[in-house]
C-alpha cells in the first residue's frame, strides 16, 4: 500500500480509493495465528477476555504481535465471539489499523525522498454496500433458487443446498438441482474443537474459478497508477427496450 501511495504521489496524485474487505485481518499471517490462539484460549471458561489475562496465556510470538497492535484493535480482538466461538471480523476496524501503519511507514520514508500527503478518509460500507435494488438477474436467480428449494422438500430431498447452473443461457434453459451439504464441508476449529463447517467462499487465485482474479491481475498494475473507473448509471429494469437490464455481474460472467 505504501509503495502504491508513494508511486501515485510521484505522479502528482495524492488521492485514490482503496477497497478493503472486512475479513482482511484474518489473512495477515501474524494476525491469523494470533486470532486462532485467542479463539482457542477464550473458549476456556477460566480465561477472561482481558488484555492481562490473554497476554498471560499467549505464545511468545503471538504475545509480541498482540502488543504491537494499536489499543483499539487489541480491544476489538477480545470482543464477544460469534455463535461459533470466532472473533467477529466485521467489528474489527481493519481499515484504521492499515491507515495507521501505512501513515507510519510513509513518515519513515520522508528521509528517503517521499514528499506527498496522506490524509485517509475512512468509511465502512457494511450493509450499505449490498442494500441496492436487485437487478433483473438477481430477482430471477433468487426466484429459481426458492422454487428449487421447495421442489426438493416436496420430493423428500433433504441435506441439500439448492443450485442453479447454466446461468449464461436464458432462464428457461437454467439447470436446477441440489448439492449435498457434506460435499461443501471442511473441518475447522470452533470453540476449541474441530467441527465440520461449510468452507468459506474466498477469491480463487488458481484453478477453474480463478478467471475474475486472472482478469484483474492483467490490469492491476495500471489500476495502481492510472485513474480508471466506470460510470454505468442506475440499474435498468426495462427488459423490452434496454438489453443492459439483462446483464449479469461481471465476475460471474468471467467465472462461467
């Protein structure tokens, strides 16, 4: 992040937008190990969710990582767990952590020539980012999923998740069915115990579903420096006079 900000500054661009997923902190290796151990320790009733108590039981490496983090992040790591015993990443202000650490790094670079300004404006989108009106595709897809789920139940098929395939074709050619829940499960640590859970859907970096990332990979160097954006306008619903109303999400187009 600091490299990108410095490079843009040299190009006269002391501005930009950085999107950060709320679960990012779990994928910082040091933080991931720390969160895992904190989850395990707090699953033990005798350990209180206080900094003093946690520091007394953490491994040396994780204790050092915990001390390094700003006070507000340490407090958020000790908040109430979710029903599965895991830290609620949505309540951890990862954007503030990155802003603080990047600011420190950029200040250190002033001695070697960095002359830009860095004044981050933070905003958490939360539900705001997914609260728009559903598109024609969204509505059709969800109707198909609901109808498939009810059809599976009526026919005595349980333990399945409704599935719709062939989404690039017209709706009448979609292929509906069910996927066994067990085929989606992996073993994860929950409340100090190994339990089967549905695997998180992450961005695929390799393999048959990595096309969205591979497309992004081709243009990301340009995205770092150039001002590249689209203004698609409002969502369209006129299926007769506007073909764009039938479009499906770009990432899904790439995956299919």
